[in-house]
C-alpha cells in the first residue's frame, strides 16, 4: 500500500505548491489525479517518486519511507525522455543494468513485443513518432516491474486518436502485473476510462478537494450512460474545485462521499 | 585555415531522403564544390602556359606540384611533415587533456567553476600569440615553447566546449538517470558522457584547427624544420612555389587529421547521423 500522509511542499521561492495531501492507495489500484493547472499535481507525483523531497509529511510504500527514487516506483513524464544515443531496445533495457545480458535481452524482447514495437528494436528514438516514443517510455518504466507507476500527463502531447490507443494499451499492460498506477491528467474522459478512483485537487495551495470512485467494470464503454454520469460528476467536482466560494471538504471524511449528486 | 567549427551534421553523408536521384546527388554535390577551385587552377595554368603571365609570383599548379614532388624525392618533405605533425600532436594532446580536465571540473562542480572560470575567461581574452615572447623567454626557442603555444591554442575551445556541454545537458534526461537510481560514476558514464560527446567532438575539431593555426605561428617564429619553416624559407629565398607547396600540404594535413577525428567519433555518434538523415541535411 502507498500511503501519503499530510505531504506538503513549499518551494524555496515561497510557493506553497502542495498542502497536507493525504491518501491511501491500495496495491494495484488505478488512481487519476485531476485538477486545474498549477494545483500541485506534478509536485505531488515528484514527491511520491522521490525526485523532490516533500517539505513535510511522508510518503510510505509498504511501510518504507520514500525520500529518493526507489526501485519499486517507476515514473513516466509528459515527454518520453528517451536517451537519444540508445536504440529503442537499449532504452527499454536501461533500468535492467543489473541483470545478465541474456536475461535482459529476453525481457526487452518481450517488452518490445508487448508494446508492438518489435520491428523498431534497433531504431533510434529520433525515428519514432510521438506515440511510439511514449510506448517505449512506458515499456522502459514497466520492464523492471515496479509496484507503483506514476504517470504525469503522459498522453497530453499526443493527438486524440493516439491518446485513446495508448490509454487502452496502458490498461492492457497494467493487467499483466497489476502495478499501482497514479496518473495525472487534464482529461476527464481519460480519468474516467482508466481510474478506479479520481482525486480532484484544487490550487493555491495545492490540496485534495474530492475523491470519486468509478465503479465501472472494464473494459469501459466510453458511450454508455453510466460512463457519461461519472464524467459529469468529475466535471462538476472540478468546477466546484475552481469555485473559491465552495469550502474544502472536511479532511476527516471518508473517500468517495461525493455528496452533491 | 580550418579554424571554423565544422558542423557535424553537415559533414556527414548527404541526405538520402530523395530516393531516386540520391546516388547522383551524393557524388554531384562534392564535385560541384570542386568546380570553382579547379576552374581557377586550370585557368591559371593555361594563362601561364600561353605565356600571358610568367607566373613568377603566382606559380601555376604544375610548378607547385613539381616543387612538392622535388621535396618528396629528396626526403625533405617527410622530415618537415614529421616535425610539424609531432608538434601539433604533442600540443594537441596537452591542450586536450588540460581542457578536458578543467572543463569537466568547471562544468560538473559549480564551486570550481566560480573559482576557475573567471581566470580562464580572462586569459582567453588575451590573443594567444601575445604569449609568444614570454614563452620564448621562459622556455627557449626550441620545441617546448612551440608545443606550449599550440597547447594553449587547443586548450580554450576544448575547455569551453566541455564545460558548456556539461552545463547544457538536459536536466530532464539527468532526471531519467535519477529515477533509475544512477548516481556518481554510473550517472557520468551512462548519462553525462554520451550526452556531452557530440559537443566534445566539435570542440576537439575546433581545437585541432587552432592547433594547426598555432603551429604555423610557432614555426614562423623560428624553426629549422617543419612546414612553417618551409613557408619562411620560401619567403626569404623568394620561392613562392615552395610557399604554396607548404600551404597545400597544410591544407591536406589539416583536413586529414580533422577527418580522423570525425571517423573515430562516428561509431559513437551514429544516433546523430540518424538525426541528420531525418532532417534531410
Ligand atoms: N521548481 C519549482 N520552483 C518554484 N515553484 C514551482 C516549481 N515547480 C512548480 N512550482 C509552482 O508550484 C505550483 C504547482 O506546480 P505543479 O505541481 O507543476 O502544478 P501542476 O502539475 O498541477 O500543473 C505552481 O504554482 C508552480 O508555479
Ligand atoms: Mg504538471
């Protein structure tokens, strides 16, 4: 289990990017974090990844405090961030340096197969499309089999068609080993199609505003009335999060009690 | 002569994007560049051959090549080339080692940069040839002062190239290294070195160009052998063909050594070639 306990971050310039963010995330759960720009989503993700230290509060994974990057936690950024001097195969195997070469090769080959890029194994990152490059980034993060995979707006730079394709593909890959996914997104549709639970954040300082459980069986039909209902409730919550006249919910309240619908 | 920074992508093979005429284009393009100098040389040859000019001050190509052949036959040419190449190699080696070390320290470690960089920049502002009298006083007029002068010329572009390259390594890529828990040596070997390599190769090539420039200066100041000596000797004895012969050989050696660096680096920069191809150079 991943436990966030009153995680706060104030940057040296005084910006309170994150304030007392608490959540408990079950192993294998898919969480979407949604909220206006600048409400601390990336800050939160970077704290969980151990890339930036929280100013106060703790992140613990299976009772182990996270203060620096951890083998069980992978992260995918908005840009693929592939290493341009490594072939696609070597990029995917980047996190497997400790393994013996044959074993690494085999894992990489399987991952390439799995993300549908077997024919690109020896290509350079420059030669990939945006969607392909992000697939490689996903494979690179998943191949060491992390327990938690963090994704910071991973599909927002892609066109709508590629984005849908990769959303489905991500779920497909997730089913292999069922890591915990924490996905930051701007896209309500994306949140509802992927997540078990949507966390809505509000800005200044960045904090948790609301949680919405998405009780929909997978695969989800984007056109079903139920799907539309969930989308509407997320949108409503988002609107309220941006409305300053709406007070914060009581922090002690249990998750998923969206009271207004 | 070759002190300008050669852009890596431009010197790699021409684009293959236009599939059909690519083979013709591959050979036609360099040939096109040869057209002007060849025409001028042949034209001048013709002018002298027709007796329209005696070609005493500007000897025709045939006379320049005859001079080269003559020098080669007597063994003089090899002796001068070896002397010059030896100086350039030593100076280049020292300059590269010093520039790489100090550049890396300054790029990697900000305290060292604050300590070191202002001094280096101030020294850089001095035209390096201004050091010549001092070097001669300190080190004598023989090999040491020449090698040091060349090393100074090579040092600055390498230092700046290495430091700049390290400073401009993409923070986002470094972060990828951090998420995979690389630190210290592993981070340097797996992220920083490859990221810095293209700029490093460019700085080596610029440094080498300066090395060739400075070897001429060093040998003009006083030498009993070397291509620069041939230049000076040609001037003093009024042998323009010998001067031109030395210049031609400088050009050939300069291009050749530059090409050696390019070829040696090519296997490590294949990923960049892909970039050049994709852009359609
Ligand atoms: N490195 C930083 N230094 C100072 N302020 C920052 C830094 N990173 C983010 N911020 C600020 O913190 C707030 C939250 O940023 P961020 O977590 O990136 O938001 P989001 O990802 O939700 O758009 C913003 O106001 C942003 O300007
Ligand atoms: Mg962000």
